C-alpha cells in the first residue's frame, strides 16, 4: 500500500515571513517529495491564511501550491482539503479547478482497517463565549453574503487586518501545550473516544503544536504542528502512524 499523508496550518499568504512565498515553496518541495508514494493527502485546515472566493474571481497568489495539488489529483492522488478557521469561505472553485475534496466538518474514515477521526480542531472542546460568537458570525450565511457584496478593496483589506490581529493574539504567540488536563483538543478527544471506542487515531491541526499521545491502549491522538515553525506532517503506512518533520 502507498502512504497516507496529513499536514495542516501552512497559512499560505501570511506575513509571518517577510516573503510569504518561502512557506509555499517549502511546502511544494515537500509535496514533490511525497507525490510518488502518496495514495492520499489530507490537508487539515488553515491552508490559506485568508481565502474568500467570488463567483468569477479568486484571491491572487498561491499559484505554485494550486498547480502542485492539481498535478497530484491529475495523477490519481486523493487530496482532501479541510477548511480551518482562517479559510472558512471555500466554495466550488478549488474542487472544480484542482480536484480536491473539500470538507467543512470532521471526517471519520476507515483506512486499511484503522478508524481515523480527522478534523482541523477549531471549536472542538473550546466553549468560550467569545470564540463561539465569532465562529457563528463567520459561518453565518447572511454575513458571508454581505461580505461578498463589498468591493474586495474594502473586504480584503479588512480581512487581512483581521487575520493579522488574530495572529497577534494567537498564531505568532500561540499558547503552548499546557498538559492533558488543559488542552481543549485532548479533553475533546477523550470525550469522543468514550462514545466511539472503535477509534484508532484522531488527528488535528489548529494548535500549532506537536503532540503524539496515547489515550487508551488502542487509541492515539496527534496534533500535527504547522508549516510556520515545525514543517511537520503525519504519515500512515498502512500499519503505523508517525509524526515527522520535513528535512531537506
Ligand atoms: Mn492555524
């Protein structure tokens, strides 16, 4: 069997690096390095730092990335694209143009007899009111329509400022791992496997940390880092799942 790869949080287009293409080019080199033994690739969210598409227009940039994943789907690799909290507004452009399969919700999938629970991870186990409110606003159809009716000169400027602001409070300075008892996703995962004990692996992005944790004798969870600090990914060879970092 060929391998299944998982990666998340590239935040393509973000200004964390002076040249935003640094992340994109590195990520594309990684895609090049896996394309020959990959059967499927799961991109677990926050692939773009900001994405919004209109009926006839898409954001500029990302050409190397879009070209590479199109090449991969053309060659028969299944590419799954999860939306995160930064690229919620994904409609039919990516599936039509690049052949990816878009997921807006967590996915449960059996791969080679193993049961996987896959999600970006935002909104899971985090019950804070301000987070819930913003999430509801961003997912609201009327708000999305209103945003789409603005000229991009205004809406994109607002969005990039917003993304920058949320990074100041989150991404550039993300709360590190503070233990099983405090990590929302660990708490969520424990609750989930209590209801779904058949689960073998839970894989998340979102937190920008590396975590590989046994939850029970059968069930293991991973938070697979990001492409801003760790250049990390998970790979499943049909039997074993491992968390790795791309080294050139
Ligand atoms: Mn992220």
